[in-house]
C-alpha cells in the first residue's frame, strides 16, 4: 500500500472516531433504553377528539422518536377500568394512561383544577397559567405523593352545558333532576338541587335511554353527536359554563418516568405539545358542521339566559370558597389560578374584541 493511501485511511479512521466521540450525548443514552409502555385510556379510540387524540399521541410518539418510545393504546377497560387507572399507575402495574384530571376528584378535589374550571378561562389563558403562571409546578406537586407524573397533553374547545329531556326555563326546573356531570361543575349543579353522578362516556347513553338519568353533559357538539344523545334528549344547552376549555393528560408512573433519559423526557414534552395544538385546532374546526347536523335531527338548541348564568356563577363562587376553606391543596392552587386571572384580565380587556 502506498504511503498516500495509508494516510487517507488514517484520516478516515480519525474522522469516524471524532463523529462518534462528538455525537449528541442523549442519543446513545436514549437508544440504550427503548421504552415499551402500555397506555390505558379513559376514552374509546373512535370517540372524536377525546379518544382519537389518545391514538394520535401514541402514533406521533412512535414516529417522532423513531420507535424509541412506544405507548401502546388500549381501549377503556382492556387493562383496568378507567377510574382505576390512577391507582394502577401509582402502584406501577400500569405504565401510563390517557385521561383528564377531573376523574381523580375522589383522591383530591384539587385535581379538577387541572382539567376544567367552571366559569374559567378559554384555552389560551388556561395554557398561559399552566405553562407560565405556576400551574404546571402545582400539578407536579399534587401528583408526586401518588408516585405519578402528569404531562398536559391535549386541550379542547368549550363544551356544551348539557342535554335535557325537557326544556329548562328556570332554576326550579332543575330541582330533582338526576344528571351525569363531570368535575367541579357537578358541585354547582348539586347546589341547584340536581342529583349528580359521574359516568364514563360509554355508560351515558344507556342510562339516559333507561331513564336512570334525566339529563347529561359530556362534551362538545361534534363529540356528543358521535354518542347519539339526541335520540333520547332533544334540548341542548349552551354555553358550557362548567368547561370553557378542558385539559387532557398523559399520566405515567413516576419511578418509570424518572428513569427516562433527558432526551426521552423532552420527546414526550414535545409530542404532548403538538397534541395540544392538534386538539385545539381540530376542536374549533368541527363544531359548525356538527351543530348543523344536530339541528337537522330535530334538536332544539338553547342558550342560557343571563340570569341563569348569574345564578350558576354565584353557586360556583360558593363552591370554590368552601373547597378553599376545607382543602389546603385546593386553596393553594385556587390562589395561584385567581391571581393569574386577575392580572390577565387587563390584557384580555385591552387585547381582544
């Protein structure tokens, strides 16, 4: 071999060695720990947004990480019942879950503050508090004692206020009704004389059809249409005072999450961030067509009069005050949330039409 050829081989070897030596440190670390997690879901895979966003999360996670992280989506109940996923993740028997924090009010009513707040903010303001106003840190603080890590992983537009078999013309018409209701809004309805219960999405239509409940709220028009509530209840009310925006989460066993590389944690954050974008954009885009179809099916669409909304808002203020007085966790989160909203109000009044 000539001296020139030997020199070229030596240079090539040095170059390859340098590339290896200066490869991004997280890459090797991430490739050494391929993640294969089972992810339970609170919502069926075919359910518009609520379920399809969970499927999208699973697919995007695999594509964007080159298969380094796989979250296998399982239908509700396939691994454990949806309302039992919290305990299973805490114990480590379930790796992860696609859900919304309002389902965990049995553990601490404060969890609902990271899902949807009655008479609360629209998506932009809500995300502002979560990411830059202290919300994320407070959510971490609330989940940590349960050995759970939660990442905000979706948001959807305002929901409807509910489906009723009969028209509601006054507060008195609410008294004595049995209604499926979610989160903190259920406590408001109870002050109105409504008997509330929390049912999973797939259980609502049968209960409404059998007459076990007289009314229900669930989600936005495009989602409610998918579940067929219009077949047994023809009066549909707006606005969704109890859920002006709803956050969704990826729950993970904290020990397993802490064992991830920095690269993998960043990948989860970024994929969840894109899921937030997808949920908000899609949710805003699909409601008009759904409302038109519901009208064609004979649904009467109502808007609550101002006096009804004022009454509901007053009841919510009572509920929030009672929760803050009884629960130190709620008080801490409520004070952070309220301070952010008070400051944001200046911008809201000046910046928006």
